[in-house]
C-alpha cells in the first residue's frame, strides 16, 4: 500500500470515527435496565463530601454505559424538596430511578437545611464545582449537566441553571461545567414572596417554621433580595431549555406564581406540563407520564 492510499485510508477511518461518535442513542429507545443489570452497570459512591458541613454530601451513581450514549451522555444532578427545612436525598429516590434504569450518570444531592434559601442554593454550585475539581475520580461529563429537582430542589436547580450566564449572580460555576437542561417538578420560578407568605402565615406550626427559615431577616424578606433567588429574574433566550411540571391545585407553590413566567417560555425549546387536578407532588400515574415526556425532552437537547 503506497503512502497516498494509506493516508486516504487513515483519513476515512478518522471521518468514520467522528461520524460514529456524533451518533447518539435516543434515551426513549433504550430498554430499561433490570435491577440486576443496574447492579452490574453502576458503581455507587455514597455520601461523598463536597464541603465541610455534615449535610454537604451526595450519592454519585457512575454508569459503565453512559459513555456509549454520545451527546446524550448526561450527568443528571437531582436536588430533593422539603421546603429547605425537611427531607433528605434518600427520601425522594423515585425521581432518580428512571434515570438509573436508562443507565445515565446520576448525582443525588443533599444540601444545608434550616439555614435559608441563599445558603441552600449555593450548595448546588458548591457540589458541581467539587465534581469538576475532582473529576479524575468520577469521570463525569460535566459539559452536559442536567439539573433537576422537586419543589425546593427544583427551585435551586432552576435558579442556578438560569443564572449562570448572568454576571450579577453571586455563585459562579467553574469553567468546564455546562448546564444543558433544567427539569423542574413543582418548584418556584417566580413569586417567592407569595410562597414565603403561604408558609409563614400557615396555621400549621411546621409550615410556619419553614416560612420563617426561608430567609434570615425578621419578618418578610424584601422583594429586592427575593428577586436574587427567583429564576424569572435571570430568564433569557440563551438559557438552557426547561421542562416544567406543575399541578393546577398545588397549595404550596400556588399557580399564580407561574402566571408571569409561562408566557415567556420559548416555543420549540421549553416544555410545560400542567395537570389541572394535580397537587404539589405528582401521583404515580402523573409521574410515569411525565417521565415519558421528559425523556423526549432530553432526546432533543
């Protein structure tokens, strides 16, 4: 084989390799892994510390299959709900189970509770920056991050996801981290002052405690300070796509808090599912239908 033919062959092999690497398996086409297959596919690092506080820990699910997904090799970071006051990553694992059945890399995050929205929100940034600084240990695709959560966790995910291209936002992600999509189940996008009053003025003492702990100030927080932690403040055409699930009868994050945001959602980019009779937490049927649409959303990113 002469040099010209050899060079041509190498060139064609490189082109073919690039073509293959650009191809991606659609998540909607993947068969769910059985529990046994999940056990063999994953290495799980439990309670990895990303900060000095005992609550700054996460479970990292490392998949042997994820790299074969091409551009759909997402790193899914989930943040639990609980009003910034209750709950734990172990109590809302149903939200990560569909991703694990697909074979995606998943991070299930705890954050500092009972110390307000600002500190809790900073912990998503802290965790991502820790993963980037220690990624030789984890091997995650941090150029392809999906941030997601339920309730308070969805609020954190959406705020951080929208704010990263805004230089005025106080908590910055390190280089090497790109948020490609946001998945929000029942999390505030606007009207955090309304949510604060729903809890603070509630007749239930536990709800009152949640409301009073959302911010450090006595009484209601100022609208100016609240705006820093309202995703709508940062929403612009260049932000990552958002998948928003909303219950029409949600008594914790009232539908009125979505009224300004929904008309701003970008056609062909963002997805909204509203269940008129839905409550704050999706029931099992609503949950399963939502994830069917959610994986379609991820396949388009």
